[in-house]
C-alpha cells in the first residue's frame, strides 16, 4: 500500500468515475431484494398477484440495467489498468537496455528477461490488477446496497447475518499477511531449488575440482528442505483461507434459516426474510467469495510480479534515459517506487565506462568498467593479487582519477571535490591503519572533529573497543603509535570510520590483521551503521559470504552477483572459493 497509494492518488479522477458507476450497481442490488420482499408481502401473500408481478417487473428492469453499468465500469477500469501496464513495459525496456549497456556479454540474458517481462509478466500484472479492482469494488458497493436493503426491510435481519460476515472478514484479514508471506516463500524456495538443481549437472566437474562437492550437496539439500517446508506452510494457510470462505460465505445463510422462527416472532415478514435471503445468495455472498479468492490468489501473484519489476534484478542497474542513475541496484536496502510515482533514491556508487592504467601504452587494470551500488548495500570485491582491487578502491574514493569514464557518489560526480568534501562523502581505510600521536579521542574523531562524546562512545561500543581504550588509559589518554600492534591500529581506524559522517565506507583489506571473529563483527557493525553503504576488498571468503553481492575482477572483465549466482556463472570465483576453502 505505501507504493500503491501514490499511484491511485495520481488517478483519483478515474477512481471517482469508477465509484459513480459502482453506485448504480449498489442501487441495482438494493432494488432486487426490496422488490422481491414487496412482491411477496404486498402482492402474492396479500392476494394481489398483479401488484406482485409489478414489483417483479421493477426488479427485472433493475437487473437489465446491470449491462450498461458493467459497460461503464469496464470503460473506467482501462484508465487504471493500462497506465500500470505501460509503466511496467517502459521499466522492463529501460532495465534491459541498461543491463545490456553495462554488461554486453550478458545482453542475450537481458533480452530474454525483457521478453519475459514484456509478454508474460506484464499481462499477469495487468490481469491480476484488473481482477482485484473489479472484485474489491464489486464487493464494497454490493455489500453497501445489500446491507442498506436489509436494514430497510427489518433491522433485526442485520443482527443475524452481519456477525458471521464480519467474523469471516476479520479472519481473512488476519490471515492475509501470513498467507502472502507463505506464497512468497513458496515461490522463492521453488525458484531457488529449481535453479540450483538444474545447474548442478553442468557444474560437477568444477565442484569436484574445487573440492566443494560436500558443501554443494548440503546447500542443495537445504534448498530441498526449505522448498518442502514452504509447500507445507502454503497448504496450511490455504486451508485457513478455505475456512474463512466457509465462515463468511455459508454461515450467514445457515444463521438466517435457523433464526427464521425468531425473526417471525419479532414481526419480520416472510417477504423481508426472502428478500434478505436473495441479498445473501444472489449478491452479497458471491461478491464476498469472489473478493476473497481474488485477493488471496491474484493479489499474491500481483505482489510477486510487481516486486520483480520495481526491485531491479541482480544483474544490472536501472537508470533513466540519458544514463542518469534512477534506482538502487537489486538487493539494495533502499526504497523503490510504484510505476509512475517518480524516481527513487540514486545509487550510492555509480560509474560507467571507467578505464584505469598506470601510463600511456600500459595494459589497463580496469577497462570499460561499470557499476551501480544501491544505498545501504554491502558489497565485497574479490580477485587475484595485483588484479586492480586497490586501484579500483582509489578510483571510487577519488584518490585516482580514471583515464576515461564517470564516477558518481550519491549522484554527484566525484571529480572536482576538495579533500575536505571527499572526506564527508566517503572513507577509505587502507591495509595499514594510520594512527597519529594524540589522544584516543582525537584519533577517533579525526574525520569528524566536532563529534561529541556520545557519538564516540557509540562507536567504541559498536566495535567492541572498550578493552583497547581502557588499556590505553581512556579517551583522553595519549596514544603512542609505535606501541600499538597492527591489529590495534586497524581497530582504532575502524572506530574512526564509524564516527565519520561519510555514508560510503571502503575497506581495502583494512581488517586483515584482525582474527576472523573480530573481522566479522567489525564489518557487521559498520554495515549496520545508519545510512551506510559498505564496500569491502575481501581477503577471506567469509567477507564475501556476508555481502549482499560480490564483484569479481579478473583482468578481462567483471562478474557481479550473489555468492550462489557467481558459483554458477564465474569460473574465477569458483577457483577463488576453492582456494579459500583449501587454505581454511
């Protein structure tokens, strides 16, 4: 709803016209029950069949009016559905073009994904959205007409039929969120298992060569167990939905029939009871069942399909026309927008066509490099020694200007900024941490001299530096850099990065002197700092496994994706993974 509300507000005039046509549907529903009750009470049961036939004729005319009403409803429906479809089509084309430009080697895959989105997925979204609008609208206005009609016939009727309807609706609404979560879990687990199982036969040689057959088998087994568990969960929530349908869709009729003697004793006429039964059986309960079914089934499909459009997939960036960054890379923890509601936050790091070399005539370390990292993402960079990882870190931090290409941080070109301005945009921590002769407080606040004690103490606690600070004599104690170990110097530099206001932190193997547990905690603490994007030059497999995505540099190109997708698509990453596993 936070993403749908702006879209619906933008098309509020269409919604108002749709509501106007739907009011006629409410009137038609109201007339059917009223006319039937009057035909019985004032006509046939009163011995005046002509009057009864007259009321039935009025009911028949009201039923015939349903045709023009539906025509008007469908005419307004296109004003909602087609803009949604057009927005999805534009988004799919834009994403495919940008992925093809960013990674020409995978252009064919981008085209296939675009074709799937343009044909099947957009139609699923359009049909599901149209079905939801029709059924929810129909239920709301039919329910209004039927309930007003029963109140007009006899208020006591509502005392009988309204409680089971409300009970069923409450149960359905309570089950809706976990039911949608179960549907999403089932689809994700099924896709993950199918993708993994389908790729294993072609990977057996590589898995054996890298010595990771056991871990691959465990991973596949875990995926199979998750798929089975998700299926059981979906089945349980489907049963709950069936129960709510039974309560709301059948119990009101049974309650009305069982309460008939009591209603007659309260002075409710036979015609009023029959009119209420007509309201339930012919109008209200069918609309209620259709709405519940649509929300439970079509609603889940719509959410899943839209999620694949608005959260860019893991193969490339989404940019607007002209190459201006529009959306965070897939997997980012930033916000996104419903189609047609405006741009989303720009990437924290964005570069296109970057070329870096150490002089004219030398072989470039990086050439034709493009990257987009969403705000809040956690990225690991891996590759063989000397491949250019540190050089890339220097380029992204503004310390080394590329020979060609553009680098932007938070949408701003990195070129032309002073060192002071760059310090507020990003922090680069090198392998050997620099600690100067001064107090502990001054070292921690070097990048933010105005930082108060609260911020510094928060950094010390987050990185578990209390023991080191106490050993040095507290925040006001002087530091002798020569007396610190390499790991202690790195720990103070990590605290300095935490205190910094910069939203982008680049760790160039700056945790290599820490033990694995301390390194994991430091990376987690920095990644959890508010509004932080973390880019880690990894020297351990564990750093890569903790990342949202991994960038692999191999000297001739790059690969960018999750650990699972890179094991499938990147031979170099498989080799590096095998080397890491072999070395412990």
